[in-house]
């Protein structure tokens, strides 16, 4: 089932190349935004991280459903790996967000719907990872799958509720929306390259993480068999 | 048949609770305690108290819920009661519905006992808004019971169950908490049900979506 070594090397090299290309795009190629200045360049990493985070949590959702349906440990490995990587990207969003917000909005944090949603998602998926601490066990995999499904279905409902909640309070600062539709073509190009780099990185990381999980699972099984044969 | 099973489990839980009154007492004392502690934390500013009162009420009820759910699930764990009950069942969703109904009943009783104290201490006239408020309370309690019951049975089988339940329960129920608090806040300042239809819809959608999902996945949680 495991891919040959050369394939992995090529994949890693391609990911590396596109990441370097994205860095060149963000720091050299793209012009500095006139109003926001140099800090606007964090947009390319911030939005790409956010996209990758949602992609990762969506993978958790799909893998969780497939696990409950097919009961193959492999789907559980995928869900666990995607959740771990998703939390990493979610953390990146929560770090790059305030760095961008401080000079532009004048505050590190605002309880804006998108920010609040990201924070709640972080809490949910950190709890997901805590639920699955320890070795692979079939029952725990089922519990995690249930949480993986509920957590993702909760996303639009949380989004809806925090939007309602924010209308109670006026927004403390003027929020400048960086919508992609209004982007000049050079910025859009850089953004798309950056997005591709993040998605490549995500797929590379998940491949590695899943293969690690499989090895761990195999090791545990062998250890278990060994214990039994020694007891005889 | 299905309803008889639900009723049988529900009555069994009530009977054992009636004999000890363990869950109810601990939940009630805890909820009252949270309200009192918040009262000290906020101070004597009556305008401020009015503003934060709905939040305090729901935080107290939520924390008491976590405590009660833990206790209710724990009792089922002792002597492996859950396995015994599951052996006798045809349709396992009957167990989930009975447990949810039981937890919801405790929650409603706690609310009923906490509300008068809350009303007196925070100087808010609850009685004049009781009819619309009970709609909000019912919708809120239903959702908290569904999510809470599901997660209390999940965390029952994990090593760090005391800490895992609030960690799962609180973030997932964020939409319900927001809707409950702001619906209550609107009712307290004299608005009617027609002003809070958005929140009621939100609560209704939350309750229905998670009831359906809970019923779909419950079998996979309790299977051996």
C-alpha cells in the first residue's frame, strides 16, 4: 500500500519548490499594497492557512463518516492526521490574524464573527486531539469519529450564531475586507500560488503523518502478538 | 414497544434518583453557588447587574449541567449498569431518548428552583416574562441535554472523563449558549417572542440537527 521511496522524494521536492516560489511571489514579485503597507503581505499566508484549516477539518469530517461506515483503521489514521494538521494551521491563522490586525484595525483582537468562529474551532479540535490521546483503540476511534462529524456540522451553526451575536454590539473598528474579487491580478496570482503551496504542504504532511500512524499501529499489533506468544 | 422502553428506562433513572437525590442536590447547590459567586464578582452596580444577569444565569445552569451529566453518567458506569441495560434493549436509541429526557428534567427542575433566587438577588422581575422565557428555557435545555447526554456517554469511557466532558460540551454548544443568553436578555428588557424569532429559529435548528445526528451515531457509541 505504501508508495515507493522515490515517489515520496519527488513529492517532497515539488512541495519545496512551490513553497519557495510562493515566498518569492509574496516578498519579491507582488507590489506593496498602498493603504495598508508592507503588513498586507501577511494576507497571503493568513488566508491560505485559513483555507487549509477548513480543508483539513473537512477531511476529518469525511474520514470520520467513512470510518464509521467501513470500520477500517486507515480512515481513523486519516482523520487523526488531518485534525492534527488542521489545528496547526488554525493556530497559524490565530497568530497571523492579530499580527495583521494590530496595525490595521488598531487592536490585536476583535470579536468579529470570523475570528470568533476560528477560535471556537480551535477549541473544538484541540478537544478532539485530547480525546484521542494514546494508542489506537477501536472504541476511541469511534468516539473521535462522532466528534469529527459533530464538530464540522457545528461550523455553519456557530458561524450563524456569532454573526447574530455581533449585531448586538457595534463593531469597534472599521474592518477592511480583503476580498479576492477586488484584488489586482498580480496579487490574485501571488495568492493563488501561496494557496497552492499550502495545499501541497498539507497533502505532503498528511501523507507522512498517515504513514507514521500506520507504522505505529503495526508496531503495536506486533508488540501485542509478541506478548501473547511469550505468554504461551 | 419503543415508547415503553423509553418510559421504562426513564422511570428507572427517576426512581434511583428519587432514592438518593444525589444529582439534583449537587446540581442545585452548584448552580446557586455560581450565581452567588458572580454576584460578588460583579459588585453593587445595579445597571451592570441588569446587563450581565442573563449571562450569569446561563453560565450557572451550564456549569450545573456539566456537573449533573457527569454524575448521571457515572452512576450508569458503576457496576457496569450500562452494559446490563444495553443487553435488554432492542432499539438502542430508546436509551438515548430516555437519558436525554431524564437529563432535561433535572435541568428544568434546577432552573425552576434557581430562577426565583436569581430574580430576587438580581432584582429582575421574572414572573412578568415567564411565558416567553419558558419557551427559551425549553429549547435551550433540550439542546444542552442532547449534546450533553451524547458526550457524557462518550467521555464515560475515556481516561480523563471529568475534564473531557466540559472540553467537548462547552465549545460545541456555543451557538446554543449565545442564542439562549441573548434571547433571555431581550425578554428581560420587555421584548416579546416575535422580537427574538431569529434566536428561537437558531435554537430549534440546533436541537433538531443534533437530535438527528445523535440518534444516527448513538449505536456506534454504545456498541461493544
